[in-house]
């Protein structure tokens, strides 16, 4: 049985991946921002374990996790959680920048640091669910795109550093996916949201599982997934 630590398991891609892993008998450990959210995740994903750690406050993650029972080995660490606040550079406040950089970049870096010993034991796999915005930035996407460009840099550096320890690192760059975050983006853009136009989260989950399940002689470094319609 493999053990997977997952952020963002409450909806969208994270929920789809968690369901698929549980269905095949793997152990999942879900990161929740607080005790109330942990209970919600446990109800949503029966059989999953939870750990409480607020990704919006990465400075406290080490303290929070030190007071909980951590898995002894981690076969994969899946960074799926993310937040987005759109706006032109001339209007984005430091609060908006810090919010996105903390949740989308600093927290994944800190969570990876804290779980690296367990990942090395298992010769595990770190998957960063990035975004098309991690490859190209557009108007009013500066803060989110900066956080995702930074996430690409984090993944690339980690891959070089941990290759000798047998830890694999994959970045997945989904295009627009039918998730609650996408609905929020459309509201911020002032556009009508039609989920049928975008990638099904299950399709992105399939690509993530493909990367996880590759034999040890191969490693997917970067995987771009675009809407097929």
C-alpha cells in the first residue's frame, strides 16, 4: 500500500485524485487548513487520514505538523491546492501578492522540506499541479502567474537536488479545468462560466496517476494538459 499526502483534496483535481487513490486501496493523508475542514475532508473521503496545516500561513506549518502523527514514509506528495486573485499590477495590493505567493509557492516549498525525509525513505514522487499561467503570464494574472512561475523553479531545482536520492519530481500544467477555482476566475473576469467547455478534473487526475505509476526506469518531468474541445 502506497501513502500519498495531498493538498487541495476538497474539490476539483485534488478531490478526483484522492478518490482514485482510495478506490485502488492506497492510503491518503489530506492536508486541511483547520480542524473543521479536516472533518469535512474525512466525510468527503471515507478512509482518508487528515493533517491540519494552514497553507496560507507557511511559517506555522512546521509547528503544526510537529504536534501531529506524521506518516513514516511518503510515496507521493501531491501539491494540488491553490488560490487566485486577478487584477492589474496597478491595483494589486501587497496582501493579494502575499496571499497567492504563500499558498501557491512558499507553502509547497515548506511542506516539501518537512516531508523530504519520508520521501527519501520511499524514493517517492513530488507532483506540483501548476498551471498554464506557470508557463506564460497574461494581463491581470501577474501575482498568480508569478507564484506559478516560482513553483516551476521550485520543482526544477528540487528535481536536480533529489535525483540522486531516487525522488522523482513532476510538474503538471493544466489548462482551464472545470473546478470551483475556474468558476471564481470567470466571476473575476466578468464572464459566463460553462463547465462543459473546460477540462474535466478526472482527466487531469488520470495524467497525474500516469506519472505516479510509471516504472522506475522513467520519469515525467513536465506535462502540459490542454482543453480538448
